[in-house]
């Protein structure tokens, strides 16, 4: 009963690759005509170009290029083509349910997210990554952490060291650190990870602190976890319940004169930062209410159970006796200042929003994060760098993050120029993943199937 189109869409969502049309779209030359190219090698637009893709690689760019007579022609007049975006704090459901994996993969792909870093790993993700890499499943390139290192999973230093070795042997790309680690268990985890060369990323446990985290050599610190606490005098005498998540309840005590030292430490140790500011603006800010989210058209892609859980989390936060709307507003402003200072001081920023987390829908929320980065003081070009060239540099991939001959054909076609208005990144007109083309009609049809 399924048409070839639906077969293609389901394949993108994770079903084994059977569509002959999709196979042909990889083998066949594809040409974008009359397109405005945002190459991301500098802040510029190459107007009215042709872009030729062969076998998943950008083959040529120019005003006039040769291509085969049976090439697929994509008329992109008036549209803008940029490298696909990366979401560096994504979540693939940590279970064996391929259907749930497929939904998340499609939501990311439909939004031009062509690379994701899964931040709560599961053994099934190793298989998923392998099938994506082999082309059996079409979806964003997947980098994955292993299962969480936290106060429950790592109760002794010995266990921490063993887990590091186990996850390295299993083939995970990163280790994911969560709250609850002690100085002793964190020391064992970080020392072993550095010895066997597997990067560790994520949260900074309250008992560890950001200065120790910097010295240990995190690969990336996500959520700017520990940044605010590091700026609060007397933090040593406080308990975590007093400070709140990411220091939200003590941000009014922060000494901003500490910021230069913090930036210097991050830069000197080459520690990257994934701000996930969308989480702060949507979960913590009193002005972003459940009603605001329910009026957001993106909300229709989340189940009622998930939305109800998000609403309960928001209400519980605002019911906390320590919650004060004005103080939280200042906390969010401080986070924005920290983002801007990272950019200004050459600390590497990576795009990530922690979806699906409170009021953050996979794929769509990555575009929200771009807007929040601009709100923090970055230019649209700088914000786009965090999801393109910065990611390629972080992952040490020389042929990604830009559009040039020889680059991988992970591309996002838009109806507007995101360099002049960052929200134009949401105006998706088509997506290419490893040279496989998904038109706007393909994407819309696939999204309709995911409405809850």
C-alpha cells in the first residue's frame, strides 16, 4: 500500500534501504541551478551559482558547469544553499525501539540537521551508527556517547575506570558525564579517559567544579555547567540544592570579574562549549509558559505524555520557593553574556540545544538555538559557524562544514538568507544528506506522518 515516496520517507526515518529511486539519487548526478551559495568559508554569498554533486561529494561550483544529460536538476532560483547543520547535544532514545529512533532521526533530517551527537548512549546506538554509515539507513551522521557516568552508575573510582575502558572497547565516540560524580570518581574517570584517549563531555558535577573540570581536559562542557557556580564567592560552603540547576538560584551573587579567568582557562585547554541556551530560555524563563509552547506549531510532533511531563517540570520549577522570575531573568542574561564572551575570547562554541528536553522539539529547536545565540550578541554568521565549520574543526573533519569541491554533500536549501535574518534557517526548501536529496514535498509528507 505504500508508494515509492513513502518508502523513501520511511527509509530516511530508519527503515532498511530498499528504494531504488533513493539509490539512484545517490548514483545520479544532481545539479542545483541559479542558487545563492553560502559557502561558510567567510561571510559571503556566491550569487546565481550552479552546484554539482556526484556520489555524495560536491564536485563543482560555478556560473556554468558541465553535467550529464540524465542529471537531476533542482531549480533553486532565489534560494540559498549552505552546509547542513550539526546538533551537538542531541538525544536518541536510549532503548532498543527502532521506531522511536526513526522518528527522531527524521525530525533532525527534516530540519537540515545532517550531523548529530547523541548525548545519552545505548548499545543500540552503535548498531544504528553502523547502519547509517553503511547507507543501510539514511539519517544524520551519528556520533554517540556511551551510557551515563553519574553518581549512581559510578560509585567507586575503580568502577569509573572500568566503565571508561568498557566504553572505549565497545566503540563509543565520547563519554557522557552527568551530575553526581565526586572528586575521587571523576578523577578516576578523567585520568583513565585521557590515558586511553577517549574524549569526555557533558555536565560538570557540583562536587567537582569547573576549575577541576578544565584542568582535567574536558572535550566539551555542555550547558555551560559550572560556569555560574565558579563565579559565586563562598560556593564551597553551599550545597547543590541551594544553587539550583546550572547555578540559577545564586546567579545574582556571581562576580563577573571572574569571567576573563574562566575564558582563559577554557581557551588554553581547548575546551569547547555547547551552551544549550534554548533550554534556559524555554524551561527557566517565566515568560515562556506552557501555553506559549502549546501554541508553537512544533509542539504537534511530541506525544501528549511527553508534553505533559514537560509542563509538569515547568510548573514544578516555578513552584520552587527559591524561584524568582526577576532573578531568573538576570540569570538568563548572565548566560547570554557568557556565550558572547566565549565568542569574543576565541573559546570554541558548538551548536546544541538538548532536544528532546523541556519544550525543545528535535530539529526545530536547533533553529531556535541559533536565534538565542544571535540574541546573546553573535552575528548570524557567527551563529551558523557553531553548527558548521566549528563542528568540522572540533571533529577534525577537513571536508565538512563548508561548500567547496571535495566537500561532503550535506546541504541545507532555504527560501531565505540566514545571514541577514537568522530565522530564515527554518525556511527549509530541501535537504541533502551524503548526496541523497529530500525535496520540500518529501519532508512535508514525512512530517505529516509524525504529527501526534
